[in-house]
């Protein structure tokens, strides 16, 4: 929903953040860190506590992934972190 609003408002910074947040959520699950409901689908009756995270643990894992995505560039200026349009990082951004 956030990405839709960002597009409607032509808000590049919000769109960039929403895309990074979505990627962090998907990346966390794809790395095997998930809540019990998703782990149950994957593991079925063999589900054990080692297969899932509680809500707080999952949120921490997503936050860690998001932080890594936001800190991808050495420059931590607002444009680089939020909108990915920093001139200081232009060469790095072009290579993505």
C-alpha cells in the first residue's frame, strides 16, 4: 500500500523506502527466518521450534535486513539512504 501511495504522490523517497522494506521482508523469509504459520506450511508435522521465530524475533530479523539494505552505501546522507540519488554515490548507484 505504501508503494502505491508513494507512486500516486510522486514521492521517490517513500517509494525507495517501501521497496527496501518489502525486499527485507521477502529476503528474511527466503533466508529461512519466518513465523510459525509460514514454517508450518513448509515443515508440516515435522515442525519444531528451531524452524520458526516468534513475532518479536521475526521483526528483529526484518529490521536487521532492512538496516543492511539502507546502509548499503558508504555515504549515509538522506538522499542516499532514502531516495538513492546521491551524487557522491552516483557511480555505485549506477552499478546496481
